[in-house]
């Protein structure tokens, strides 16, 4: 089956009539496949995911999926990279004021906490990726390179806070982000078992609000410990 025939099939399935609609329809099909694949991979992981379920949910045929993504691994990599790019793009929209570094860090914590709560499929994707020891993430330049702006932002906030005497010494940008991510994800990844163990409903909105307040207080305390007295 040639690429031209596959494109024609995609256009016919989505009602394309000319070049511009054809491009739009092809992009819609690709996005539909990615959305369906994200759900399937998040739930079943790479090994357990079924291509047949993905194409059914995306309302396309299996040839179109392989045309756009090559194979199951290509589709998984596209889903993983797309998920990371969405997170990083939304992080980049934050209005970070480097002259107010503590506010900047607290805003990043709020954003990350909110993002994981509102994107459970991304959380599921990460959980399954880590069960595979991150082998696909390690192969992706996109996953690594899209984090560069975030790291520069964190480094800039640290430098500003230390210069102003707000933050303490010896702050590590990687440690800080791992802490931010952990305080945003751990209660989601382990919520069912922790809720049962501690007899606390960690899905309750009031508990989640208290958790965010706790995370913000811990982050502020860590950043400012050992700061010069002003």
C-alpha cells in the first residue's frame, strides 16, 4: 500500500475535498490517534496496549495508524513526546517574575500540582514508563531538550533569590524540581493504597487543597532556610 493511497483513504474517511481540507483532516486524524493512544498506553502500558483498541477509539483504520507512526514503538514515542511537549509548553506560559523568585517557585509548584491532577493520563503514562525503567524516555531527545528552558528558569530563580538574600545557599535545581514533581504526583500515583492505609480520602477536594498548602509551605521553608538575615 503506497503513501498516496493511504492519504487518499484518510481523506475519504474524513470527507476531504481539496488540498487544504486534506491537510486539516490528516492532522485531525493524527491527533485523534494520539489521544486514543495516550489513553490506552496510560492504562495498559506499552506491552499491554492494543493497537486494535486505539484505531477503534480514533475511528480510523490500522493502515492509517502505521502510515503516520510507523509501528507501535513509533506511536508510543510520539505519544510520550507529545505529552512532555504539552507539559513544557504550558510551563512556558507561566508569568515568572525573576525579581520575585519565591513567588516564581510557588507559582511553579501550583502549576505542576494542578497539571498532574488535571492530566491523569499523563501521570499514568509516566507510571508505566517508569515500570520499564524509562527506556523509551531515555531514547528521546525531545524529552531531554524540552526540559532545558525549565532548568534555566529554576537556575535563574535560584540566582535571583540568593542575590536578594531571600534564599539559602547550596540549592540544587534538579533536587528542587524533583521535590516539586514528587509533591505533585506521589499522592496521585499512590492515592488508593495511601487512602486505605491511612483511612483518609486523598481524592477529596478539601484534602487536595490542604496537600497543596502543605507542599507550598515545605517548598518555601526549604528555599529560604539558611538565608542571610535581613
